[in-house]
């Protein structure tokens, strides 16, 4: 009643508006407003989103905006400090650091996303079935989770690289093998508490089959925390990929890749710009994912802080 | 209490079987063919040689017998021979482990000594200037790539300012102390050589901070959030209304209850620490298992790197066993149940 008085609509107008907009329209608008309110209160999330969008744009548009070819060597201009031609200087082969940096996210960003998606799906499946079904299946699933949790991520990836040869594909496989247990643990915890709710009993009472209860009633309620965990995790996955390629176990040596570029600077200690700028790129994007993940987690449910 | 500990110890059995099984599967099937890997491409054509090799290493037996042989050897400390160093992997691990233990312990101490107080202060002075500072620092810790931090640290504190020494465990030309534990700081103290002890400690500062950064950030964040969660509890309000001193409320009523998530993260971040050791040791020329793993990976030395993987998995299992058992002492409810 109050809102109509404020908007100055007559009774007839009110009915008409309600008929036109309906409840769906209203909820969409309030969703949008809720997001705006949330972003205004959590400025770090806004900053994080801006940084992520910035890097995605740079990475996608690198071909059009990079001032030089990332692989183009120019030995006359090698090891130049940042100047007006080469804004971020040049490396040991005279390649433009800025241009290489723009291309540098093309491997680790998609690779990190793939690992997190695979791990998220596998972990959610394992964790939700374990939590929902319980009993022997839960024991078996969760003990298996513990086993994979014990393996050190980067070192197992190194072992796989030693066996199959270093490549990004192998690194993605190796990391996916050890990345999912976290999700399984979190999702199991969530499902255990969700399945105690009355609406779960209610859906059983109206004759929903067990798989349907899990799929349509329990899982949708566990999705939001999984997305938060995935956001926070993307940063970690980027760090691990950058580490692998820093060690030379990722893409080819000449590939413009952030971790690889930092390694290039290792031999040229006084030419700080070779490794400082690509390192800064990794740092800012990982930090941005942490900003967004933190903000979402706090907004979602402060009690989740313990679990995620 | 006993039941809890016994149950936890019994859980070790499936865990150890699982870890060895996964390692067995990886080491048997990942190098597409062990015969090929060991004998080289040319010998594979020689059928007699291949058959002899298979018989010698039991590769003609069914997989479960192979697995039992694998575990039996592992229990006896046989992890194979390193392709690069031609020494048994277990000997190599013994040689390189002390340097990592020394560095890892220093890093863990730093991470706890900085992370826990930062987390507490951050929580009790929420949104204050100190809180903001500690949040920014912990965020840097969990976001900055460790190899980049190492380079930046070396550039500033060694290259530019000259405050801290460069890579290595001791100054160039200084002989290590007589080997007892192979932890240079401990060995130097054992022979009473105080200046050597200081030199070893001095060389631990920068790699220690770099390695600690990630865990420190993690510990600060989890301590802060679990403290925040506990200060809102009813029993804290009760304690306050009883007129207890603020310090008693914080340490006895809040911190002790907030400790469990912190300890859990501590155990889990031990794995991160050992992973970070690979990158830190490579940059600081630190002769530990991280550097050993890196060299093994680059020279495609599969037995060596699998040895490191197993070692770290076992350490991780052991540390987390200790963490779980420590819950019994932190949470009286577990003592009865």
C-alpha cells in the first residue's frame, strides 16, 4: 500500500501495473538493486571485478593492442630499461615486455579455469553423493577423497610432467586429479546440513525419487557456496600454473606466459623489469579473484567462512 | 578420548593403502611402458631382453602381486634408483630432507608467530587501521606468486639494500658444521660455534619469509574469521557480563575456541608449504627436497620425483594425524565421546 501511495498511482493504475509487471518483473528489478547495493557496500568486489575484466580484455585483445609482436626478437634493443618506445623495457632477446605481458595470460587463465571446472564438477558429484546417501558409500567416497588430498599438487604435476613430458595438457590432467577433494569435502558438509531441512522431507512426501530430491532440491542449495569456493580457487590455480611454467614444466620456453617470463628474468637480476611486470600481472589477477571470492562469501553467509 | 584416537589411527590403514595404490598406478601406467623407460627405445625390439627384464622386475606377474611387491619394497625403504644421480632415491631424500626441514620449520614458526596475533588483533579491533593493514598484508601473502616474491625480496634486500645475504645456506667459503642432524643451525650450536649459527640463521631469514608468506596470509585470515565468529557467541557475552578482564575473555573464552579452525588450516597449509619449497629452494639454491624435485622433473627422473611425492604425502598424512589428535586436547567434548 505504502509504495503505491509513494509512486502516486491510483488504485486502478496499481492493478494495471501489477498485471503488466507481475511478480517476476518485480523480483528481477529488486535483484538488480540488491546487486547494486551489494557492490556499493563491498567496494573491493567492484575493484576485483574491474581488474578481472581488465585482464580478460587485455588477454583477448592482445593481438590488436600489443605494440609489438610478442615473439619478435630485436637483439640491438636487448635489455633496455623501460622507456618511451618500450614502456616496460625489453628482455634478453630484445622482445617487448609489455607486448609479451599482454599475451601472457592466454595459457594459464584458460588452464586454471578448466582445472577448477573439472574439480568443481567431480568434487560436487563425489561430495553430494557421499553426504546424501551416507553409510558405506559415504565412507568409501570420503576416504578416497582423503587419499587424493594427501598428494602435493605441484609435485604430482611435476611427476606427471617427468613421465609424460612437460605440456600444458598434462599439467591440466595432473592438477585435476588432485584438485577436487576440497570441493568434495565442502559439498558433503553442505549436503549433510541441507538434507535435514523440512522441504527435503516434503519433496519426499510428495513422491519425488531419491535422485530427483538430490538433483532438484538438495544440489541447487549447495551451488552458491561451490561457486564462491571456485572463485577463490581460480586464484590458487593460476598461481600453481604460473609456478609450473616458471619451473619450465609448462609451455615452450619462448611462449609469452607470465610465469615463464618471470623465470626469464632470473638470469638478469639487475634488469628487474623483465620479471617484475609479469609477476605483477599474476599478483593483481590472483588478488582480484580473492577480492571477489571474499566478498561473495561474506555476503552469502558469514558462517561459511569456516568451511571455505 | 581413546576411542577417538583409536578410530583415527585405524583410518590410517585405508589411507595408506589408498596413497600407495594411487602411487603404484601412476608409476606403473603413467610412463607408458616401464620396460621402454628403463631399457631405452633400442632394446625394446629385443624380445629376449624384454622378457628377461619383465621377469626380473616381476612385471610378468598379475597386478596385485606387483602391488604387494611394490608396498613391501616401500616399507623396506626401497623407492628405486634415481636415474640422474644413480643413487637409491631413499638415500637422496635423506640427504636433502634436513635442509627443507630447517627452512620449513622456520617458515612455519614465522607464519604462526605473525599470522595468529595479526588475526586476533584484526578481529578484536575490527575495521580499525591495524585491521586494514593486517588484511592487506594477508591478502598479499595469499595472492603474490612465491617465486616472484623471492625475486623481489632478493632484488630489494640483497641487491639494493644489502641487508640480507644472497642464496645459499651459508656465506660463500664458510664450511658447514660437522654433520649430526644436518640442520646447520642446530649442528652449529652443538659444536658451540655461535658465529656459524648466526650465519646459518641469517641465511634463513629471506627464504623463510618468502616461504611463510602464503601460510601466514592463510592463518591470519582464518584466525580473524573464526575469532569474529566466536566473539558473537553467548558465552562470550556471559563472560563479559560476569565482569571478567578483557584479556581473559579474549584468550580463555574466545581464542581457545577459535583455535580449532586455525589448527586445521595449519595442518593443511603444511602441504602448501612443501609445495612452495620447490619454488623457494630453486631460487635460493637451497639444497632441499624441493630443489631435488625440480632437478628430477627437469631431467625426467621419474623414480626420484615419485619418491618426493610419496615422502610429502606421508608427511602430510602424519601432520594431519597430529592435528586431529590435538583436537582432543582442545575440545573437551571429544574427550568424553
